[in-house]
């Protein structure tokens, strides 16, 4: 019983060490953008996270918009063919 408890404790400690969160640093562009700002650019530094979020949203939305446009063209083409066949 004591041996299995020690083994369980050791396994728990090892799993906690392996799953512990690691400190995360900013990407090179973010770190450089904030650290290179001078004191006169304080407003730009305050807006930097919001600007990065907007650029990420833009990069994520472009593929969806392209797929939506292609899907719409396929749907429209299919509907035109079915309308032509029904006449």
C-alpha cells in the first residue's frame, strides 16, 4: 500500500511538472514594436494590442470570405442550371 502511494505521488509530481505552464514571450514583431517605441509614441504603444488584434481578425477572416465567395459562386451556378432545366 505504501509503495503504491509513493508511486502514485511520484507519477503525480512528474505529470504536474510536464504540464506546468511555461512563460510565454511575445512574438518578435510585438516585442520589437513595444520596446522600440519612444516616450513620444506613448499613444501608439497603448493602441498596439488593439491594432494587433484587428490584424489577426483580418488574417483569419480572409480565408473564410474567399471560401464563402467560391461557395456562393458554386451555389449560384447550380441554381442557374436547375432553373434552366425546369424551363
